[in-house]
C-alpha cells in the first residue's frame, strides 16, 4: 500500500500548492490514500477569526502594501473542510482523501487546541502533534538556540515534547520526533544524550495508543539519517511501539510521497511489519 500522511496545501501559510495539484500528483504516482495535514501553530500565528492585527510575511518590510504580503495565520477551518469534501466528491473514485491537521503544540497553547478539537474534531480523521516552536521561538531562524549550548537546547526541546504528551491527548501521531536535528547548527546530538528522555516520551505515547511517523523529508533536506533517526525508530520499536505512519511533509507536488519505497525498506530492515492509516482517529494496520 502506498500513502502519504503528512502533506500541505494552500491552507498552510508556507505553501502555495492547491489541493488539486497534490491530489492529481498522488493519483499519478499510484497512491492509495493521502491525508492533508495543514498547519496550526498557536503561539506564533492567529486564527482568521481572531480580533486584532495578524502577522504578515514577505516584501521588503518598508512600506510594502499588505496586498502583496502573505498572512501568518492558521488554517481557515470552514474553507479547509469545505474544500476537502469537494475534493472527495471530485477525486474519491480514484484515491482516498483524509482530513487531517498538523498541530504545532506548545504547553502554553494546549487550551487553544482543545477548543479547536471541540469545534472541529468530528471532521478530522487524523492529527499530527509537532513541536515546531518552544517558548514561541523558531528553530529555523536559530532564535531558539541563541544563548544555549547544544545540550541545553536539545534538552529544552525534548522536555517540551515530554510535557506536551503528558498533558495533551488529542493527537494521533507524534510527528518528526527529532525535528530539532534539521536545524541544529552543531549537527545531530549524540543519541545517548537524548535516549533517556525519548524513552519517557515513547512510554507515554505507546501507553496512550498513539504513534510516531517516519517523515521522508530527510531526503530532500539532505540529512544523513532518517527523520527520526534510525536509533530513535529502533528505540520506539524496542519499547513496544507499533503505530507508525509515513509522510513526505510535502509543500509542493514534486516532493509528494518522496522516497516512500526507500522508507518502507528501512522500516522492514528495522523489524517493523506494519504501517498505519487512520479513519476518524482509528488506526488501521497494513502489512509492510
């Protein structure tokens, strides 16, 4: 079975790709199923319905008209779900399309995600839990790492993840567990330094019936290992972890389902025998 359970469209602030383009690419590649997981990042972004000024990106920052800028907002939920249902009517005889969101959660934003699930949870098949920021500081800009040693910012990142999975249960899969490694100026930290806290995290994830993902964006980012790294995947499996999804994290059609066959081979080599899809938050196992 071929599927992609981590992809973005024009409803994510960092993508311009229409859903149609992702879906048609998926059909051309022979995918059986795909799940859109557009971004929600409370703490650094507002909802369209929030009062007050929203943030903007783009332009030269000096008198650039807002008409030429891009709003830094979360998914426009009513339009998002309405379009997903239109896409299912249009393409549903060729590919299964699932409703998902990617929650960029921090501990202090959990109440906002709980409210979001109250309002729209019945329309969702799948929720990714991602640690995209800590203390409202971005990794990709380097702001989160400033003033900290490699040990300190890695410890803080994984502590936030641990605190989130302890307190928030409204997700299905923990996404790109070692995302911090993508942006670490010192390179990936030694596995032994994070093994203990990852063990704590995975024990909670497994006990809660949740899973993790293999995110194939590591290939187009040119990383030396998978995301998460093989040692992390081995640890998850050794602790009894079974639920595992695969996603490309594609923001453009050319990266959709990127290296999925390679990813499946790696998982088999590590001893995994199943991959999972979701229907209304219910995990469905498929033989690798």
